[in-house]
């Protein structure tokens, strides 16, 4: 058991851990932004930067997990205090997952050399616009999730859950468009793994909701 005065140290440590999680999630969103930019820009350094930052996110997530486990062992928290540390661990894991999806997007982008819009337009004239809509929706969701990690706003959490349906709808529209084009023109060699890119976009906003 810990004296009430000792718990101040716990709360201070938890606050530092929360700051590290927030920084990780900001970096993860930066990975996504740079990876998406690389889909439409021919500069290879953009994709390379996204992949490097993704590695930083992975290392940061490991560090946060190590610190969180240490806190659980030292303090043996219960109730809300335990939930707070577990939530931070989960947020760090999901932040790393987001950066991993961003890294995969960057790998697609590097292979394409910034020609995503051209490749999509060659398949269907609406495909580039659908991809842009999907990317924008994902970015809005990611920003909302970032706010949620610090505010635990239930209203925002409910809105993000509701908007997830729009993400899935855009994903389905884009993949259906591409699949129809492939079926009608099987001889076309499409230099874009659009389904994989859609999946990476769709899976990105996974920072936990408020409790």
C-alpha cells in the first residue's frame, strides 16, 4: 500500500507518460501526412522521411510500454489509476500501428514515384477524387483521435465512431471502382496496389476512444 502523499509521484509519472503518448501520436499522424504527400509528389525524400519517422514511432512505443509496465509493477494501481495506465499503453500501441500503416503507404508511394493520381486516373476518372476524399476523412479522424487521447471527450468519441461509417463507405466506393475497371480491362497493368492503400488508410484511425 502507498501513502496518499506518495501518489503524487504516481500522478506526475502518469502525466509524463501521457505526454510521451501524445508526442508519439503526433509523430504517427506526421508519418501518415508525409506518406500521403509522397503518393502525389515525385520527391523520394518525402517517402523516406515518413519511413524514418515510423521507425522512431516504433522505438517510442516500446519505450512507453516499458515505462508503463514499470509503473504497474512499482505502484500496483487499481480502479481508475490502473485504467489510466492501461489506456496509455493501448494508445501508444495504436499510435505505433498508425505509423506502421503510414510506413506501408510510404512504401507504395516510393514504388509509384509520385504517380498515384495519374495511375488512378488511367483506371477511372473518379478514382483520384475518391482517394483524396478517403485521405481527408482519415486525417480528420486521426486529428480527432489525437484530441481524444488527452480530453476523453465522450461526445467526440461518439462522433468519431459515427464517422467511421463514412470512411468505410468511401473505401468501398473506391475499391469497387477499381475492381470494376480491372474486370472490364483485365489486360491493363495497374501500377498501383490501390486496395492495399485503401486498407492502410481505412485502418489508420485506431487510437482508443474515451472511457
